C-alpha cells in the first residue's frame, strides 16, 4: 500500500518468531493520522510484541513497517541499517508497563535526556521544552524530584512527558496502567484521554475496556498472533462477530475488570 | 518572633504516643551503644593478649620505634601503586565487560581469553613474566632490528608492578562490571532505545551510571585486596612497605617486629579505605533515598 495522507502507520505481513514460537503470523494493518487504536487480547496473544516490533525493541522476523514516511523492510537473515531503526524510533514515543524511568536522573532529567543526547539540543532549550511537557502532565512541581519519591501514577505521567518531549508523530502505549494500584490508574488515563482529544495518533495495548470504549476510534482484537476482528468500539463490544472475540469479552465481563 | 509571641503560645500537650515512641527510640539507641562498647572491649582485650604474649616472648617494641619511619616511607609507594593500578584495572575491566557482553565475536573472544588466562595464573608468575620475561624477549627483538620495540619491553620494577596488578585485577573486575551491567533491568535499555539513544549512548548515559553505583562496594573490596597483594611487588625490589620491613627484619633478625609493623600498616590502610568507600557509597546513594 502506498503512503498517503490518510495513513501514518502501515504494517504489512509482519511475522515474529521467538525460536519455534510463531508469535505474529503475518499481521497487516494501517493507522490514520489522529486515530486512536486500541489493541485488546489475552496475555500471550502477541499484542505487546506487535507494538514492540513497530519500534524494533523486538526485531521483526519479516515484514514491512512504515511510519510517517520511514519504511523499513525486514526479512529473515537480513540486517537492518541501525540508522533506519533510529529514524523509525524517532517517529514514535513509547510508554511502558513498568514506566522505566531512569532512577539516577530527576524528573526533568528524564524528560530532557532524549533532547540532549539524541537531538543535541542546548541545555536551556531542552529545559524549556521539558518544563512544558512536565506542566502538560501536571507535574511541573516534581521537576527536581528523583523517581523513587514519586508514586506509580506520577512515574507513568513523567514517562509520558519524556516520550512527548521528543515530539513524536505517534505514541505507543504498552499496558500503561497494568502495574498501577487501582486508585492511581485514573490520573494516567486522564492524561491519555487529553492526548487523544488533542489529536495525537495513538496505539494502545490495554485491559482498560471502559477507556477503550470511551477513547478508541478503532479496536483490534488479537488472538494467537493474528488480528481476529477490528472495528469501532460499539461494534466490537456490543456486536462482536467472531466467536473468539465474544468469548474473550465475556470472560472479561465476568472477571470484574473495569468494564 | 518576639518574646511575647513565644510566651503567648499555649504549652503543647505532651502526646502520649509520641513520648512512648521517643522512649523506645532512645532505649534502642542506648542498647546499640552498649553493644558497640562490648564489641570494642573484646577487640581491645584480644590486642592486649597478643601484645602481652609477644612481650613475654622477647618481642622488642623498641626496635619498631627505631625503624618505624623507614617502613612508613613505604606507605606512599604502596598507596601509589594501588591507586594507579585500581584506576587502570577499572578501565580494563570496563573494556573487558563490554567485550564479554558484545555481540561481536572478536571482542567476545579477546575478553574471554583475557579473563581466563589472567585469572588462571598466579599473580606472582605474572609479575615475573612481566619483569624478568619481557626483557628477555625484548633483547631478542632488538637483535632482530626492532630496537625501540625491544627496548620498550624492559620495564622498571614500579612499571612492572603497576602493569601486573592492573592486568590481574582488571580480569577479576571484568566479571564484577559485567554482573553490574547485567543487573540493570532490561526496561532501562528499552526506554533509552525507544527515545532514540544509540547502544553506546544507552550504555554510557543510562546503564553504566546505575551499574557503577551498584558495584562501588565491590570495587572498594578489590582496592583493599589490591593494597595487600601489592606486597608481592617487593620481590622486584620496589621499596614499598613489605620490602622495607623485610630489609631490616632480615639484617637484624627482627622479623616478628618488622612484619608486625608492616601488617599493622596494611591493616590501617584497609580500614581507612573501607571507611572512604562507605562514604562514597553514601554520597552516590543520593538519588535513591526516599
């Protein structure tokens, strides 16, 4: 498929093998600018691997990945140019389940690390941008605090600010609230809702079904490394066609997990 | 604040919980102090018994008094050797660890070979090979026409000592650095990569600062061990603590006096070193304190 104005991410025939385990079985999809796409599925279904293949935290076994004009083609045994991988990574920000803040740096230090080390920005310029994004997630007052003194929700909001500061074209969220205490989930989801309302292109792996229902433009149900079903939330949650999707959602409703 | 406002303030009610907590805390503090005094007394008693025992057996403290300064002069040499060697060893260890963790098979091979060879042979042999063996090869090279290269293989005793200690400890510390680097969670690396940092930037900016903080106590241990192993360079006639003690001990057959003095000096050096290491550790813990 050719890149056009209506496609910011395009993935074709993406395969991932972990040894003998076929985790992604030729997945293809595309995402439009400003679209919020939520991936749901059981643990082990391959939805996180899918996200991590996009920015090469896992190297895809084969397939084509295009993000905002950068295209990388992978094939078994073919070495991908690290410069291409870097270019791809700069198009995307990623937020992790375990936050992964750098513990030896302050909140501000975390947020400006990419600006200074990767973009070679002068310190004062980077600090100005860093403060802007700390303010955006409501944590400017934690500017000089080290991560150990922050709550889980605060850590994740700083991690979001850290990714945003690089001004990527797409934000990837890999189960951003799964490691949080229930009372801290809301503040992180609020930031994500705000980003969505501002027109940020987002791909979110999550188990927060009500968030998915409220915010997603499209939901993709992944099972055994394949996209089983996709569509707007109303269709997926209320009229799922595929039996596997139905069973998954029913087990979720019964499991009392924020549906 | 004026005097009146202080007086006008209503007297604070004594909080029962608070005073109970305070009492408990001071009780614990007193107990700990008492415990430390007891342990200290045991140490003092042991030293006293040793001293009295030795004095009964014609130990001559006066001899120590006379030659104390001569041996003391070796302290700086010992320290200098150890500091230079631990610095070079740390650089070697870092390179070794990066080599062992590298995907590159040449780097991996060199690092693995270095660690295996150096850890598998005695330090004393390494010292002999560098000090006595290398000049022999150097002479041969000179006769083949490689004059400068040949000459450069003849090292002074101090140079040989530093080279041998650095190489030896670099090999052991390679494993310490490797373990330290590997102890940093994979998520740190992933977060850095996703921001666009290169592998090397990730190592330098994210992984190493955290790893080094973790291995500071181990490096401190190595430094202490090295100060004592540096006694081995006395075989080359380097005028450090052991060599100086041996010289007089041998001359006047006062081995016990001189070597006890030397032992005491090493002991003091290591106590000071571990105290310094503890302070460094505390300072580096800053970011991790709640």
